[in-house]
C-alpha cells in the first residue's frame, strides 16, 4: 500500500478541493486504503468505491465502526447490526436508518 502512495505524491495535496474521481480505479479497489481514508474522516470516498466493495456487508460493518456516516445512501440502512455500529460511532447516522428499522428499535 505504501508503494502505491509513493507513486502518487499528489494524492493528499488538496484532498478537499480535488474531486476523488480523478484518481485511479485501483485506489478505490483497495479495501485497506479505503478504511484508512474513512477512518481519517473522508467518508465521501465510499461513494466512489466499486459496487462489490460497497455491497460487501463485512466491509461496510468495519467502515461503520470507523465512521458512522458511511451508511448514508448504502444498501444496509435496514441492517440492524450495521446501523447500531454506525450510530454508536456517530449519532447523526440515526437519520439514515430505514423507517422500518426505526420502528423496530423505537428510534
């Protein structure tokens, strides 16, 4: 992973002003790198990840434990375990829970 970043020295130069879409597809296919970016507060990288990653329940669970806001727009807003972890990490994630889950848990 480190060698991957050394070949792209501008990756972190302007993380808030450059769109993530300009970077290689390979960047968003690396689960460990995505988790590090999510942990650092860059939950928006989640929306650029390949479909197989964002539909991977175990990956989304790990990501929700690091940054609860990654559940926004995910296909797991009805998943009790993922949403509980997301809300534990960031109470604002409660807003993204499905209506049926909110009823079940009396949220």
